[in-house]
C-alpha cells in the first residue's frame, strides 16, 4: 500500500511512503534514463531524469516526494500493478468550482461576447475550472484563446482570483492573445511581457513569452523583479508540450506557485505517454483531462476537412556537395576557446545559421582531405558524422536549412496563396 500526503496550504508537492519493493518499482517507473544515454556514442555514466525524489525522515525512515501533478500517473501505475494507494482525495484533485454545466452556460452567455462560444469550448472551459491542475489536448483551430478567456474571467469573477499569468512561446502569440481577448469583450487590464514589453497599472492579466518572463525570475538578470509574480493565482501555459523547457521550469519553480488556485496547460500534441517529456508536462501542469482531436471537429462541421499536399525535393550531388563539406567539417571540428574556457564567436560578417563559433579542424581530417576529391571527401564526412551518432541528424538539418532550392520553393508557395493566410 502506498500512502500519499500533502499540505493543504501548499499543493505543489505530494509525499509518499510504502513498502520498499513497491516504492522501488514506482521509482524505476518514474525516473527514466534518457534514450540518448543508451547510444554507443554516449561515454558518460547513464543517470535517470528524477521525478520521484527520496529523503530520510527524522525517524530514520525513507520517504519520497514529487510534484503533485503526477498524482494520476501514480494512481494509474498502482492500479496496473495491483498496488493499493490512499490519499488522492477531492482537495488534491478539484477546485471549489461547483457550478453545474447548465448554469455555467447561462452564466457565460450573459456576457454577450462578440463571438458566441461553441458547445465544445464551453465544456472544455467548464472541465478545466473543476481541476486544480490539468493538461488539455485541443486541436489546432479549436479556439484555445476563447476557452482561456472564459476560464480566466470566471476565476476572476466567481472564484476570488486577482491576477492571471499566461505563458506563450512567441511574441506573435502574445499580440494575438491580447487582440483576441479584447475583441471578445473588454474585460482584462493586460500587461504584455516580451522584448518590447507593454505595461499597464495594476494588471489582472499578464501575457508573456517564457524567454522574457524567465528574466523576471532570474536574480542574475538585469530585468529581475523579486515582486513581479506576486499576487498571481491563475497560471495557463499555452503550447504545453514545451513544458520540459528549462525556462518554463524556472518560472513555475518560483514561490508564487504555492498560492496558485488553478494551473492548466493547452497543446495540440502532448508527448508520447510513459516518456520523460510526458512526466515533465504532468509534473508541471497536472494530468490530461481531455483530448479533442481535429477529425472530431471536422465531423461536427466546425473545421474544414484538411487537404494535404506533400512536396518532395530531389537533390543532386552537385547541389549539396559543397554544403556537406562545409557543415561536415564544422560538426567534426573542435571548438576554440578563450582563456576562461568560453567558446569564441566568429566575426559577425562570417556567421551563418548554425555556424557561429570558431572551430579547429583536426589534423587527421586535414590529411584525409588531401587524399580525396570533393565527392569522396563528402562521402567520408557523412560516414564520420554517422559514426558520431547525433552528428548525422545535425548534418541533415544544416543542409536542409541552407538549401536555396527549398527556400525558393517555400517562397513560391507563399506567393501563390491567394488568401494571404499562411504559416
């Protein structure tokens, strides 16, 4: 039997005790070794990514703790392995939001928004409001911003919350979120946090990129603000599949999360289950509570059936030979460093995409170059990158990014789109 306990005043973490063999098995399930450490090219000692931590109590017993968002993963594992579990109660799972779905629909429609919410959007928002922490997998174009608007406004009007933080991955999504929420109906006083932040006095909604928000959370950064996150009691993370990102972890690791009444994440594609990325997303935001797929919305008539065209570009040796040599040599070379061990950057006029630092070509590779013509040398570099594992994938990516043929094809595609709407 595994027993789970937590502090009512701080639901960020849960503490576990149980039989030694049960806890060891659960620890093995949650603390996985990254797949790249199994590759022949990895020379270090494989170490697991730790989600279930252990410590020794004052009485000398071994106990464990983890982020509370993993409670369902633990419940599911216990059920699948015939292990009993106690302590996952209503207060850990659910908020104080008790409004029935019917009353909730009437409440939202009384706002008289400029865009009438669809039934699935109302159901999605209602479900999010019921859980302390959650992940929602919602198809692209499902209207996540409108769902977020409904959740945020309900939390401010009905649940006694004062300030909302919405974390997004790009400046475009900051601007889009602000514009959309203003269009539905003017309600929020919004501060935008990005490279050119736009502040307002006493905001009740902060929308920012994780790249800029992390600067407010880092004491070493000039933009650090010890009180920036004070008073935030609702947190939403858009594109939640990026939760394993170090910057987001830094933000969500701040003390203000102790007082957050609701945290939830949106994404169109969650990581594969039973992976490190899957555990990381759950630990930060909670378990998955809904899954709305594109084809469901297509069948309901909310989305147009997709029309997919695949374009394949063929490359001859003459088109890629020089790039293979340049990129291959760069990948197989050693970084040149200064007296402090820092990598030395190339002069600005010599920097290219993915080629930014000064590197030294090994003497052995210089000798090989003298022995082969361009075609043979390019083939040799490909095999050398293959032998180094990840270098082959990096070589392919660099070649694709540098391809003039690909860039011109994309330019033609965009130019020929008559409606001007493209990603």
